[in-house]
């Protein structure tokens, strides 16, 4: 797209909804519902969370609603080398996979090679890998959660490149155990800055809904929530650990971008 003048109006656009509308008007798709369908996918999977990460590396100043928590993982370095290395990008490579292979970070590689968009590298590109490399792998730094009811429960802040599988392996637990402890309905979806409760104890989650609850039921099997001004299905779904599609089905909502203050939703 960066090489086709048809899409020049998209370069530098930081608002997902505007980009979805403009890409359709530019002729990218012929489906008249393309913009709406694209926005539904973006909202359902909270894809704008990746914007904050991309903007961070590119230096773009944008106000976002994503988490700004700093990852608490630390890298233990046992030796350093004064010489830099080079790596030629192969098919399927990403900066994340390259950074992990060389024991460095995406931001370090991006800075060393003047890469403004860490999601865009090309096959054959020769990258300079930082002058100081670590010979040991990064391990999550854990801390005892203040809301934990057991000393075996810990908290971990998700860092770039993390997956539930890698976190579970690092802490000697399972993906399902972490998903259950944090009310995660889709184990393939975690975001940078998210604080996870790790451990088998029945500790209360450190994450609490940010929306103001007007009413809620005390039943353990179902809850209700009254929509407040400024709420979106995305924010409500995130607060309660359910998917947008689940909320839409439970409440017969055909347009996930349209909800009204005062409406009582089944959770």
C-alpha cells in the first residue's frame, strides 16, 4: 500500500475507523459492507491495542485508551560482546522472532536499523543486531499479588511477544490454569501491559472492571450490566472477560457499534 498512490491518504492515518472507511473508498474492496465488517473485527478482537505498540516504536504521538503499563519482565545477562552482528531477513521472519532468537528486544533492533514501523520488514533486508547481546534468556519477574489469598499466587505483566503458552511454561503451570484464573475466554488473545494472575490458588483477579456498574446480579451463573455513558461493547466485554460476539448474541444486538446508555445487558 505504501508504494501505491491510490492509498496515499492512508499513510499516517492513526484512527482505525477512518482508515477502514478510506480504504474502502480507495477501491480496496467491492463489498458495500466491507467497512462495517472490518470495524466489527477490529472491535471484537480489540485490534487497536496493537496501535499503541506500533505508535510507541514509530514515535507517533496519539491518545489511545490502551494500557500504558510497563512490562515487568527482566533480562538476566551473563556476558556481553562488543561486536555487532548482522542478520538477513528470511521468509516468515518478524522482528519479534528475530529479537527472541538473538536475546534482544524489538525496540533495540528497530532503533539500530532506523525502522519506523516494526511490523514492516522485507525478505533479504540485512539487519544489524545490537552490539551487546545476552547469553541467557529472559525470565518473567514475578511479584506477590496484593489481592492474592495464597502465597503461591503471583502476578505477571504481559510483555511484547508473550503468549499464554510461553508464560505457562516459564511458571511451570498450564494455559488453561492461567486462562481460568484470569477469566480469559480466548487463550490466543492477550495484550501488552495486561496483568495476569499466575498460580493454582483461588485468588481474586487484580483486574477489575473500569466501567461504573449501575446494577449487577448476585447469581454466579449470570450477571447484568446497565450501560453507562461512554461505554462500548468492547470495554464491557473486556471488563467482564467475555467476547463481543457473546454479548451481542445474549442481547440480540445486530450492530455491535451501537448501544445506548441505560440499556441493561445480560453478561
